[in-house]
């Protein structure tokens, strides 16, 4: 005989995460993206062999070093398995970035003033959103994996409503445009119409490797290589798919609501 929902609630207690106000083991232990092992000095032949195995051209090399474009990485794990002394899994869901260039690690030297300007411009735009934010999600050609993670934000474990974040079916009521998928040609016009229907200020989030770069289909006829060819993107979220915590981190990062602990912008 099934247990009544009221008794089940008393038995299980509160299952909703307290993140980001409190640390969450799943958030901090999640294998999110691949990164180079610090201070590794690989041989040129070893680097070349690893780079050749990447199906999305996410790896680049030069003598004695290797870099990872996390915006192209689909987390297949081939490189980590082949060369654990060169590459490793980075744990933690704080993977979203405010510029596309910061998804390439090790990061190239970047003008801190220009990054601060990007952060300040975004902060000015979202200042009026306060504590009630509505999201319009658009699938621009996903395989469905990203959508499962987006939908998980509404379940009792994550419960984004507790943070004043809601999903809406109408772009006219939305503040954030969350886009998943490889940006197929057939979705170009619907995506443009959605953006035009949204009242300014609008925050655009590219959610997942497919939306960031096109992923496995980046160089095929069915993809435009990411949504940045159609929209001005404010926040980039790597992952194939990104976890619900990574998506939540991106939303809070865009709104300037990420605390300094337990995790924040890298």
C-alpha cells in the first residue's frame, strides 16, 4: 500500500537544497568540466595524441602546454582517461562565465578593466528586476538532455521558486531568455521573434555546450555553431548537459545574486 504524501513528507523531511546560502555536496562534487592539470609539462607527442582524440576540437596545444575550450567540451571524458596526468575533471557547478573567452582554460591574459565593465553593464541592466524574475526557455535544436536539467529546476529538490525565479510561456512576461540547443537554421526566426517580444532589459543565457558552440554539430549543416551568431549572449554555461546547479549559478550570476561562498564566479 503506497504511503500517503503527508506521511511521506513527515518521513523524508525537507529535501530542498539550501544552495547557494548553504553548501551542497552534490553541487561541490559534481564533475562539471575538464581542465588541464596545473604545472604539468607534457611532451609534444603526448599532447598531440590527446588533442587528436577530442571529437569537438575543444583541445589546443603548443609546446609544453595544453588548453581546454570548455565551451566546446561535451564531457565525453576521452582525454581524461587517455592522459590523467594532463587533464582532469573540475568539480563544482560554478562554471558559468560572463564572456566567451573565459571558457578557455588556462585563461588568456584578460583586461580586468574590460571584464569589470562587462559586469557593471550587466548589473545596471538587471538592477530593476529585483527579486521576481521570469524566464522564457527556448529549445533551439537540443537533443533533450539540456531540457531535462532545465525542468529539474522546478522539482522539490531545487525549487527555483524559493529564489523568486519563475518560468513563463510568454516572452512578453520574461526577463531572461534561456536558450538550449545547437541553433538550427529553422529556429533562427522563432528565436529572433522571441527576443523581439521580450521587454528590455533582457538577459540572454546560452545554456549548455550546444548553445555555446554547437557541440558535436558545430561544423555541420544543421548548426550555426552556437546562438551568439543570432543573439547577444550575456552568460555562457558549459556542460553537456549542464547540471541544474550550473544553470542556477548562471541565472544568479546574471542577476548579481551569487554570494562569495560557497561558490562564485571564477
